[in-house]
C-alpha cells in the first residue's frame, strides 16, 4: 500500500528504541562528527536529501507517512530503511515546538575545500566566524537561490548540520557544495587561486555596492553577526564593500546583507 509502513501491524519505534536513541544523539555536534551523520527534519529537507542520495534511514510517524506518502515511497525505492515511530519518539528527534513527524538520518555533507571551490566557480559565499545557525542556514538558502557554486564555512562558523541551520536552509544544504575549514586565510587563498575576486562585506568600507563591478567571478566574505570581519581578514580580501543605507537604520543583519550582496552579483552575472 502506497505510503504505508514497511511492516504492517508492527508496533512503531518508541523514544526508548535503540535506533531512535542513537538518532537522537545526532542533535549534538560531537556525535555528528563522531558518526559522520546528522538529522534532516521536515518534508523539504527529506525530499532534498533523498534526491541527493545521502539518507541512511527515514523515521516517520503514521500521520506523516500518510501525508508524505511520496517521500516514503521514494525512500523505499532508493533502498532506504523506513522506520515507523511514535509521536513521542518524533518529538525526541525534533528540535522544534511542532515536529513534522518525518526525520532522515543523513551522511554529513562536507566537501574538501578544493572540491567545493574550483576554477569553474563564478560565485562563492564565505562565512567567517558566523555564530547563529539560523543565519548560516538562511545564507546557504540565499546562495542556492542565487545560483552560487559553493558555500565555505570558515574559522569558528557554526556547524551547517546543526538542526536549526538545516531547517533554515530549507533543503538548500543538499543542493550545492559545502566546505568547512578552520583556516580562514586558506579559504580566501582557495578562492583567489580559483580566479575569484574576494569582496568583504563591511559596513565602514569606502567602496559602495552599487559602484562596484561585479561582473567578474566573485567570492563574497561575510563576518560574525556582532563583530563583523577582523582587520586581518579584511586585509586579505581584494576589496571591502558596504551596502549604502538610505534610511535611518544603522545597519542590516547578516542574512539580509548577504542576500543583497549575493543577489547583486547574481544579477550582474546574468545580464
């Protein structure tokens, strides 16, 4: 029967079932790094994960199985284990107030820096020391929508496999290469070696966004929400650029600033 559980009549897994207990541990970064797996919750993320072939197991409640029968069928067709769970087990796997009841256990998505940033790239986004997973996920979604070739998370930037980041990315995490590197200069050097101009988004820069030539391949570099980019990173980029503010607001938040800069580059490239 389409959308039904793989074992009709079988009791669904509870929050105490070992596989559910193991999956719940993936809400912690240390466990994700140890096992090489993470959780993707919700229909959008699960659909993208299945399309990318990264799913090891799909947990689903009876209600969610009926609502997302196409995803259950797609998982089965791909040879993915589909495991029924109780609503309480779903709540344990979720980091949201209202769990959707469908959660995939996926392989980590990291790519080596030299595979993510290549000479073919025309638009890359680099996040440096970004602390908020919601911001990181939103920027990944923006980069995907703008047709970026890769996103690099450098320095102390949050884990992109964090549940809040995965949800904010709304499936985009699976659509483009993601690289993580502690060495910020190495990330910038890789962009330069690939033929990209490195532009630092900086609120006090002399150059304004609407006066910069963005037709050439570009890597946009964004900094921490509270502190921005440190001087040593600004010095390593080709140009610091600010978004002109025409109203009374003192600044834009990270995700909004990234959307403006990245889309300005995308529009210039597609003219």
